């Protein structure tokens, strides 16, 4: 019994050391906003993501203001812009990734309520390295 416990403990030690060597990446998110929309609409969510010391990727978003959320990019492969679902949105090390209408963005599908200018709501974002964080989203008219 003791031998089995020692073997198990010895097997865990390398993974603990490895976890300490991983970069402590932590992206920052600012300027999250969405345009006004009626209840039941599909509306884009924009923001600026600043990378940390290690490359990262936005892999999931969840917003209570919408029934579904997709990570998307704009594909102009056939001469006509078309939104296409992607598995992740890359964030370069110490770089800035702007989510905007003509590139990567988050799409809120089937909004649960009307989104009026000045309103705010929260979204949960999950990054591959940095983990989970909540961001406050402001509803505002496009500039």
C-alpha cells in the first residue's frame, strides 16, 4: 500500500514542477461594446484584447444577454463578405487584437432583451492560457 502511494506521489511531482514553469499569461480586455439591438436580434460584440508575455487565444464566450454566442471572422473569399465561425481568436504575445466588424468578432445570437444605448451587461470570456474572466459590455451607437 505504501509503495503504491509513493509511486503515485512520484508520478505527480513532475506535473507540479511543469505547472510552475508555464508562463503566467494574463490578457487584458478593454472597450467591450455592442450596438443597440431589438430583442431576438443577432448583434456583434467588439473589444480590444492585449496579449501578455505568451501567445493566447479566445476560445469561448458566454453572455447572458444572448441565447447563443459564436466566435466569428469575416471571410471575403468569394468577393462578398461573409461571417464564418472559428474555433478560436488568436491573441499574439504582447500584441493587440481588435475585435471589429471586418475581422474577428464575437456574435451574440438571439438577444434575450432589447439592447438600448447606455445599457451594460456582463460576458464571460475563456482564454486558452489566461483562463476565464468577466468583462462588462456597454451598448452604444457605432461611431
